[in-house]
C-alpha cells in the first residue's frame, strides 16, 4: 500500500509577486499628489463627465460679465471700467458660494463617508499633509475662478487703451482681494463640510452660512445707516464673511464699499483684517482638530 500524503504539509505557490525595487517617493510626493488630485477634482478633471458640468458652468458664468464689460468699454471708448476689480467678486458672490458649496463637500465629505481617512494616514501622509493639501487645493480652485475674470478685465482695459498704471494698480488690488477671499471661503467651507459625511448636508450648510449671514448683516447695516448710526453700520460688517472681506479691501486697498458703510476708521479697518486672518487660522486649526479625531476611525 502506498503511503498516504501528509495532509498537514503546507505548499508555497509562486503567483508572480515581486519585491518593489523602484524609488520611494515619500511623504512630500504623496502630499503633492493629493493636492493636485483635489485641485483637478474641483473642476471635474479626471472624474466623470457629469462631474465637470456644474464647475464649468459656474466658471463660464463667472467670466461672462467680464467679457461683456470689456466689450462695452472697447465699443464705447470708455474712460474707465464701469466696475472696480475689487468689487467684481462681491457682485458675483452667489456664483462663488455655489462653487465652494459644491466642491468643499466633494473634497472632504466623500473621504469621511467611505472611510478613506485611515488609508490616507496609514503611510506616508500625516494629518497636517492632508489638511494642507485640501486647504490649498480649494483655495487654488477659487483663485482660478476669481482671477480669470480679473485677467479678462485687465487685458480688455489695456486693449481699450485705458491708463496702464491705473489699471495695473487696480488689477493688483483685485488679486490681493481674490487671495483673501479664496483663503476665507476655502477655510470656512472645509470646516463645515468636514463636520458631516453627507454631501447634501454640507452643501446646504455652506450656502446657508454665506447667504443668510450676508443677508442679515446687509439688512441691519441698511437700517443702522438710515437711522444715522454710521459707525454701528460699519461695525456690523464683522458678522458676515462677505462684509468682512469688503471691509478689509475698502480699508486696506481703497476700494469702494459694497455696503452702506465700511470700517469706521483705521483702527476698525485693522480689526477687520485681524478678524479675517483669525478666521482663516481658526479654520485651519479646527480642521486639524477634526482630523485628529477621525484619523483612525
């Protein structure tokens, strides 16, 4: 009788796995890749076709008024542009709010919902890398949205042969205002979006944050200004992200206030600037706190 084979003997099968001998690109490369992927994703690049529809429509809507303004200025030989560079974003804040409300939850809520955070933090990315990459990606996406129409206005103004020095100064002021707005909107919207894994809740909360606060503050400013309380109307601007930005650029950049009153004096203008920078820093700190709690869940 032949001997029965030992059923407890293990067998090693060669299924083709090989040791990786290539370069180890490390933490910096992973963080940059996350930033680029998030930035491209804000405009639907690298995603499905329907993901590109809304951001591209909002991008076109944001740029269309600038093209119309330039066409009118060139056709009528205008002496100046009818809209200041610093006020362009204030007038189109509804478009900016829709964009950031759609893309901030896309950037962070899906990672929370599908439990991707532990995979990101396993190696080599750390929490600060994730937060910085998402923060900068949404800030960069907003800058693209804001700077494009400003560039259209600037080039159109030069084609209309408006004063070069004056237009260059206005364009530079518009760039500074766009950067401040992008940092503020990105920080606040990411904090709201990171609180819930449900994208719909994040979208609604972000829209409510920017629209309700602006509507309430603007109404109160109008009432206070009509009653002669001009200083009170100016200080009320501290209670809405949009009016905070408007106050900073009217004080620091010499822009015309979009509301009835800007900051009442240089001291108040400095307070507006401190509050804006404080909100950006607080947003970053809250995001770090949030991802310390969910990193291993």
